[in-house]
C-alpha cells in the first residue's frame, strides 16, 4: 500500500496511452476491493431485546483509514487528464450498477400535488451500513465534472446509459446512512449497543469524516443539483418518515385533537 501511495504521489505532467492503461487497470482493481466493502457490517435496528454481543466494527474503519490516502491520490490523477477521468467515471458507474442493492423497490408517493417514485425501504427496520466507499468515490469524482465542462447527463456518458444508475439510486444509500445517524441521536437504536455509537463517532471524527461524512453530504448535494427540487424534498421527507408531518392536513388534525381534549 505504501509503494502504491509513493507511485501515485507524483502525477505526471503529460499522459500517454500506456500510462492511462496502467492507471485504469489499477483503478479497476481498487474498485473491486471497494465493492467488497460496499454495505459491509450492516446494522438492523433492534426492537425486542438488546444485542447480546457488541458487533466487531474496528476492522472496517481500519481498512478505510488505510485506503483513504490512496483514494485521494487517485482523485488527484483523475483531475489531471480528461480521458482518465471519463473512463474512471464510467468504470465506477458500471460497478455501482453491478452492486445495486436488491431492496430498491419503489412506491409512488404524493404530497401537496407533487408525485414521485421513492424507495419503500425503511431505515427503522432494514439493514443499513456506514461503509459506502463506491458511492463516496463517485462523490469525489463528481466534484471534478465541472472542471472538464461535463455533467452527469452529458453525451460523453451516453454510451453507458443502460449501465448508469439513476440519480435516485445514487441518493438512496447516503440518505439511508444520514437517516440512521439521526435516529441514533434520537435514541431509537439504544438496543444496538455501543458499537454503532462508536462508529458514528468515527464517522464524524477528523480521521474519517473527509472520505465518509463529507463525501455523503457532497453526494446528497450532487443529487439535489440533478433532481427537480420538489422531487428531492419528497425523497428526503419520505426517508425521514415525515410525509404526514409535511402535509397541509397535519396542523388541522392537531388542532382538531386539541379541541377534543379541551
């Protein structure tokens, strides 16, 4: 790992085809490693009894800490050559499509006349992971789109249109993690023990947040910029289970309840 970091620490000023092929080969191998980490160490909210044993979580974070400097160097290389960037972005989109979660069933939701197809997955009852290295790598690469005058829906990616995940699919995983963190802070996951609390601490800690929490926020921002505003808000309200709260009839029902109580 140190040898690879040393090789990547000084990117060339000019790129030839052999160098591009070598870099993309190494990039594809890294994607394979990151795919093994995607959605690892999932947590499911305990509702009936406390967990009997604390989950082993240190290995996943130690692996992340080892790989984070390499990912930063790879992003630096991708920022210096458009051909490398385009092919790396395509490889990553294809890998994300291959690693697409099986629980992405969608349902139609409507709020105040706005309709969207949103995931029916519930964070309060389904497995959620703190480890999303592929999604976070996409967030880092997406920050470079503007420097090459590209966009997520540009013609340069039309060749892989069938393999491209939708913006809604890219939004789903970091949004699940954000919802889980908020639920833990609200005290909904107390029966899951201290291991999850420790993971969230390191998720926000300076050692990990650059390639974890910050990347999740960047990907959420990227999805917000590529979705209609109403659609994005619907996805957020649906995942946080706030659709009823956001409806115009919520205050009226509260007022009616208060009148009955008085």
